[in-house]
């Protein structure tokens, strides 16, 4: 397969030679594109004139530049096209079907443009790979917040005594859906490499949540179990773990999954004899996970009592000598404190210079290939690569580009905005 | 590439012809293997004698069979080997490096066996693809609960007036890490198809959480922002959305991301004039997302007041005629109610017959390929495929298998257990 072999590919860039057009917004589809860009794919994000709806999404830098957008589009190229015009959509369609063996791959979260649907584009390029995120499987809309509500988790999340739904802040379904899109795309591209056939890949946000609820046993339990699962607060379900507060007011999460963890935890906190006496009195064997779970509250209170009389430093010292799973609770402010010391210590993070934002520590790819990972790159400006992409990929000359710019079909990088 | 072309592959099975050995437990690595199995890969889970630690993890069926394990290992084959014996580990190593172009791929969450590490196995097969999940990048241990604590989200999750950390119940980092493992594996296998070179793929659970916190802008905001982000309860950050309670006590999540959603929401609830008067009085323009976010509480209370005086049925009727994003809050019990009606209506779900559990509705793959998805399959029993796999893949004959069984190196499917 000439042109696809990349003998000189850096180890962290196994997807070099793959070109993806992304017409997207918000979290899932952009994360899918960025994940593949971080593994070496050339990902071209198509923006409508002046940028998509999520271009200004919070949180914002003082300049008004979106830190959210900047985070989800690192290392992509961006072109600015009037998607409300037929000529603009034609250009984007041309770009999707171009690129030979490298191209013919599109990621989108929208079916609003009839000339950019799977069916229309496949008629132009039979081996097209079209990756589409929808809210519901039938194409209906949904977002992480509504999918959360629909699929059970918020009614079991949060304090034990709560009667309110507690949404998870982390947009877990968006993130998982974005990664499922990437898995589907890579599976389809493998199939195309081996057979020459294209495919459509569809993932619905709601299906991702239902599949996860099923995969983890929640749906089976509700179908088969006689007693509905209750809220468990920060207790670990089915094993032993809970949060505790130290004498100096710090919060920690302590988890003992195995009999070894449990022995270590009792030894470290000097609770071995007390817990042994309790086990005898209760007729329980705390070497068994199910027994630790059943008696988690009394065991938890004994443990919490130890932490209440020891400082974080004392607790850390004794826990470091054990196999117990534990961590202090850190805020995002803690992670950024002291010149982002904690972030700088992790090789995942590197400093990027983002126009409109300045310098900050951002994550590269969490996927490490042969010990190498892609460092983070800045995200593009609106229209930063319009001329470059349309020139190189579609062979448009300077005259063509100027005319398209003058008639408002495309937008280009604004030098003044970059300088600002 | 003869042997790899699968002209007759069903559309939903693009990974047919890929064989993966999985030595794993808990969520992330098993989910990675299952995700690829659902796309057609032959995934062989290696169990120690009597099964891994997670074989009995809650929730459980009445028979004691783990619904959790059954959910995360659907459609795999399982072999039972004494991993504490050198002969057993040698067999597993043989299996990993066997399989020609199909094989040489392993997913694991453990480096405890020196003869099954990347370095040892690569010495036996240079084009090995070795996919490893760790807790921390340095190989240190961590689980979803401790990673949550370490990476900021629990201190912003939960009720606005809470001062406690609120862990998310959904093991979001496990799920995301499992999907990143699959993305890395597919990227590495593509590279091997094109160049013949193998690779090691490593993903740390903590890196996945930090990367996500960075990608979504939380880390940048904490580094650059002067005001730390506050808990927002179930209000949507940066836009307009919140939970409400209906006159009949049902809970709903209502989200208006765009100006169109917002107009529709006001129209549906008859609040257009009131909100217009409020906008004038406040000098605000609620067509702007940032203004809706700034005044979310007063707008939220007006909206909540409407829902408090209308039943769920009334609210659903008016919202169905709009573009507003909304959902009722459902419990897992709700999803399973009425013979799992809601699950049966979704083509994602199908009925499986799981030995030790019975029949229930389980999810297939949320990745739909050309309109096809893999239906869910039952998960294997401990040792169900030991003889089949070692016979076919390693060419062991009945005499070899009997001797290995008698000397306790391998275990095989127990007919009595199956019948029970």
C-alpha cells in the first residue's frame, strides 16, 4: 500500500497518513477527532463563518477565548466555510471525498445538511467512512445532562440521605461516546484497508449510557433483583472504601479491595485487635470482601475515628508503607497551585502557548506508544488553515481562494486577531 | 494480506480475524476486550484457577453468579490456567505469541508475572502488540475511586450547599480508560498491518482523568482564572439547564443550550412575557447564553414554579412540541419495570440466556456499523473454552490436555456447574 506505509513514523504517531474531516461541536465528536489527531491523524475541523456555537463556551480566558474549545481541538487544523451556502457545503464535500487512500473519512454530530449526509457522500465516494454521533438512536436529540437523567445514575449518586437526583459533573457519556466513535472509526478504517469497503459508524449518546449501565450489571440487577440498589454515598459498592477527614481537616479516599489491602489498612491504623474482637463478636470474617461490605458502616466509623485523630501528614506516612489504595481529595485549584507543580511533575502535561490565552500546562495523549506520547499542541484559530487546506487538499490557487473569500464562501485567519 | 481479508465479514464485525488474549480484572481492561469482541475480534480471557478476583464481584444473581462479571465479559472465550505455575504461564505466553497475523495481541492490567511482560513476550515475538492499563503512569496502583479524589471532580459535584466531596457513582475513569486502551490497540494494529512493527500501548487511569480535566478546560481555568469554580448543583455550567419537580412529584432535567431552545421553552411554559419583563428590568438579553447562565437562578426559579403546578404528563405534552432538551429522571428500577419495556423498545438491547443467571435484557455494542450492531452474547464460564482454545490455537491433543488437567495446570469447564 504505497503512500500509507510510514516507515519513519514516530512511535507515538501510528495514525500518520490518515486524514479526517470533522464537522462537529461540543464534546463527543471533537474529542473523537482530537484523540485520533494525538495519535498522528491529520484532523481538519470545519467551522462555520466566525466559528461554531461552542467556540465561545465557558470557561473563558480573560480575552474571551474559550478554554473549553481550546482544550478539545488541540492539534487540529481548522477551516472556516459558510455552511449555509451551497458552494460552501460543496467545498466541504469535495474535501471529505478527496485525499485518496488517506482521506474519505468524516466525523460529525449533525445530519442537518442534506448534501453532507452519509448517503450523499457515499454516492460520491463508495469507500467513504462516515462517523456520526446522535443523541438517541433514532436521530433524536439528547445531551449528557438529559441522558444522565434518563439512565439511572443520578438517583444513586450523592449523599446517602439525599432525596434529590445528583448529576455527575464530569460529562462521562460525552467522553465515552467520543471514544466509542474513535473505536468505530478505527475498526471501519481497518476493514477498508483490508477490503476496500467503506462503512457508516453510528453511536448514540443514550446507547452509550445504557450499554454502560448494562455492562456494569445495573440493568441486570434491576431486572433480576428483588431489592432496588440504594444510594451508598462515598462508600464503595460491594467492597470496602469510603472518604475520611483528617485531624487537620483534609479529606481522603481510602479503599481496601483485597484481603491484603484490608490487613495492611488495619495494621497501619492500629485497628487489627479492635476489628478482630468485633469480628468475633459479630461472627464475621473480614478477610471476605462480602463481609467487609456488609459491615462497612461500623468498620468505616472505626476507621474514620483513627483519621480524625491524625493529621494528613501522619496518615500519608503510614499509608505509604502499605498496599492500601488511597488519595487525598484535591480541587482543581490544588492541581494548579504552586505554579502547577503537580501538573508539571506528570509527563502527561506540557506547556502550550495558546493564542488568546497565553501559556498553560495542558495534557497530551493519555495513550503512550512504546514509551512515547504526543505532547499537547495549541488549538487552531477560526480559519487558520483555510487557505492551506483548500490549497493543498483541493488544489485551489490563490486566485480561487481570494474569490471565495471575497464572495463570503470561506473565511481565513485574521492576522489582527492573532496578534491580539 | 491473505488470511486477513474477510470478504464475507458481516458489517458489524470489522475486526473478524483479530485474536486478542486478555489477562485482566475489574472494569477497564475487560471493557476494552469486550468492546473489540463486539466488533468481531476473538477475545480469549485468561482466568486463574477458579476465576479472577472480580469473578464474584457484586451485584450478584441469586445463584451467586456475578452480574458485573457477566456484563463485562460478554462474547469472550475463557480459559482457566494456574498462573502461579511456570508451566501455566508458559502456556499463556505460547497462546499470546501464537496465531500468526491474527494473534500476537495482549491486553492486561497487571505486570506481576515476569514471564508475561512486554519485554519478555516481545523477545519471543517482535511484532507483539502489548496493551497495558496501570493506575499511575509510573506503574503505581490506583482505582477509579482514588483517581476521582486526586483529580478534582468530586469537590465540584453534588448539591450547591454541600461541603463534602461527592464521588460519581459511574466509574467514568474506568470506562474511559478501557476505551482509550481499545483506541491505542487499534492504532497499533493498524501500524502493524502497514509496517509489520509491533508496539507497546500504555494507559494510566490517572492520566485519563487528568487528560479529561485538561481537555474540558478545568485545568486551564484553575491555572489562569482568578475565581475558583464553585459547585453548581444540577445547574448546567455556562448555559441554561436544571432539574425541576412536577406537581405529581416527578423529576425532570430541562436544558436550553441555544437561543432557539430558550424561545421554545418560554413559549411552552407561557413565560415569554414574564421573562421579557424581567430582561428589561435587569437590562439583560436572554437570547445570549452567557446572560441566561448569569441569571440562571432567577430564571430557574420561574421555570421551576411552572413545573410545580403541572403534572409530568402535562409537561411532556408541551415539551414534545418543542426543540427543548429534556428527560424525566429514571431509576434503574424504572428502566427494568413492566417486563423491561423501556429496554425492550431499544434495538441496543436483546435477551441473553446467562448460565447461573437466567434470561435478561442486555446491551449489545453501542457502535452501529452500516446499520448493524452485534447483539449481546452470554459471558463464558470459568474454563469453558480451555480445551477448545488450547487445542485449536496451540495444537494440544486430548492426551496433552488431560495431563495438564490432572496436574492442575489448567482447569476446564465443569459440566455440573453448568447444569446447576
